[in-house]
C-alpha cells in the first residue's frame, strides 16, 4: 500500500498562521502593493521557525498555559511595536526618535543607517563600520539585508520590529523547557509567563533592539544545558547530549553574532554551571569546557575590537580604558541629571560615589519614584510605572532566594548558582552604568531567562512548602517602598516630608524590625519548612 505524502496539519499550521500574521501586520503598516508578499513570506518563515522550535522542545505535549504564554508574548510585542508608530509622534517626548515612531534612540539610528545602506549599492559590510550607528554591526547588517532583499517597495520598519518580537517571544519556549527539566512543571509555567509578560522584555521586544535576540540565545543555551544535565542525571536518553550541545552552540552563536560580550557571557555561564554542579567525568568536562573556552575567546576578541574602536584606542588595554572611562562618564551624567544626587555626592566621600550609584542602579526602575514623578509626558510616565512594577515584583525573590536555595538545595544547586549569577551580574551592570534608568534595566533584561527560572523556582518552592518567607520578603519591599515613596511624594507634590537621610534611616529601622518580627513568627514553623517539598 502506497504511503500518503500529505503533511499532517500540525506541520503546516504554523506556516499558515505566520503568513496570516504577516498579512495582518501589513494591513496595519500599509506597505505598497508589492510589499504584501514580503510581509506574508516573512510571517510564514517565522511561523515555521516557531513550529519547529515548539516540536523540538515540547514534543507531543499540549501545555495550554505555555501556548497561552507564547501567544501572549508575541501578541504584546507585536501590538506594542505597531502602536509606537502612532503613539510616540503624538504623545511622546519632543525628540527625533519619538517623532519617527521609535521608542529607543539606538533603534532609530540603526534603522536609518540600515535604510540608507539597504536602498543603495553600498556593500552590506559597511554595517560593521562603527560610524553607522551600531556598536557591533551585526544587527545593522541584518536590518540592511532585510531592506535590500525586500527592495524599496517595503519602506517601513514593521518587518524588522516583528523579527525582534518573534525572537523575544520564542524565548518563552526554551525557558519553559529548561525550568521544567530542572525545577519542575509548576516552576516552568511561572517562568514562561515571567518571560512573556516582563515589562522591559516586552518593551525591548517591541523594537529592533539586540536584547530580544540575546535573550533568546541565552534561553536556548540553558535549554541545551538542561538536556545534557538530564542525561547525566539518568532522566533522559543519551541522544540528548548531542541535542543539548546543538542548542548550546546555537544559543552562543546567536549571542556571538548580535552582541559578542553576551555571546561570551552565555558560553561562560553555561560552562560555570557545569563546573558548579560537578557534572560529568574529567574527560567530558575537559572537552565541554575547552569548547566553551574557545567560544569565549572568540567573543572576547570581538568585544575588545568593538570597545577599542569605540573608545578610539587599540587592543585590550584600550578597550579596558574605555570601559573604565564609561563608569566615570555615567557618574557625572547621574550627578548632572539630579540635583539630589549632587547634594548626596557633596556630603559623602568620593570613593563612595560608585558604591552609592551601584546601589541606586540596583533599584532602577524604582517604583516609588515612578509613581510620584509628575514631570514629563503622561505616556512616558505610564511606561516607567509599568517597567518599575516588573522589577518590583522580582526584587523580593532576590532577597528570598539566597537563603532558601542554600538552606534547602545546597550550595552547589542550580538555584543557588542562578541566584549568584543574577546578583553578581546586576551589581556589575549597575556599577558600569551608574544608576542609569534605562541601560541598567536593559542589560539586566538580556539575562531574563536566569531571573525567570529563579522566580519560577522560588514561587513554586514557597507554594509547595507553604513557606511564608517569600511573602515576608514582598512585605518588606512594600514597606520600604511606602516609606521612601512618601519622600518622593513630598519632592514632587510639596507635601511635608523628612530629609532624605532621615527617611532612609526610618526605612532601615522599620526593615530591621520587620525582619525580627518575621523570625519570631516563623520560628515555630521551621520544622515543617525543612520537610520534603511537594510536587511542582
């Protein structure tokens, strides 16, 4: 009997859905007639990629919550990306990139440079000229290539925006796959929704920025590590090693192409996870770590080249000098932009200024300040509140995780490793950008799969053990925010308030009292908390 060559519905559905989505985007963007086919073709390719990714990670399962998270992630990013074209010129700040419908100045400069290269006979390799508006050149190259391939009929930016939205949304799937293998099903669902809805991830995914691609690469590499880890633990087939190495290589390569520093970070963090957990024998570890070290070396070489060129110097020394000079520049910009920072810096020794700026950057975007701020246009204030709410919900986890993970899982556990990665990375980023309200959160967001995994573990852990320490952490952050929020309200609305130093002192005292109260209340529940965790 002759076998049927008809493809099953699940194989063609993603392509069809992608093509229809492309046509929907075209109906909003309204390109010239020849451009509709380009939108449909682009959508079909993205749909096929999404379907292949889904089958590779999820298999025959049909987790409805994951489906909803993926569709929500893609829908939010696309809708916001298309809405900026109308909202920003009418309600944004009086700046060129908002007038052109771009939220971030980086995406505006890069898009205009790509449009210039794409519509002329200039070589696409000009994208790697640092004067063209892209530090590493690769994303500019891709954007210019899209314009070159689709031709002058497609004269808008929706296709490039949709590409970033697709990569940012697809990060939901491998993040879910990794967390499911390492921390359980319950934690995986939470992590998937965290990636899907995290405000800064949605905002960056609504624009042609590097971070959505980096985020997807890190998620892919983590999923690959989860596959190899499962084989080592005896819970997966041996074929998972080859597949896992492929996912790791693909994730690192994506990061290497878009942003060499994050390509190096991805390889390094996966390699450190292997060492941290003590996975594999000596020979296996040598091979894996050697391959990752090679990737790191290539990424670091490209990073040094880009940083040295931007800093007007050559070699590793020039790149390092540029990086250190950037810290001083950000400190001066922070002081220039805020009179209160000038007052604080004037009353504290110079050596403490980087430390104070780093602590300030860890809180950015700060919810009390965002809620009280009455300066600027309404749209940007709403965006800041939305972004701050996302970080506000993540901060208590960073207070809870160090103690819970070490006590319950041990020092060499993945939850402890993820906690250290997030805390160290957040400190380094905040130090480099000296409390900047945009760059610090932006680079933290690139590491979102780590934070989402930790949030998923923490929430599932607290729920399964009926552990109220996570709730206490949220209560502590809320109390501190209310106290400091009163100072911000007095600053913007001129109501009676204490000085900043007294406000910080009161917040510290109340925080200490709350911690003591929590210990007294929870002391009698400790034996129950040390019992075995339930299924998640």
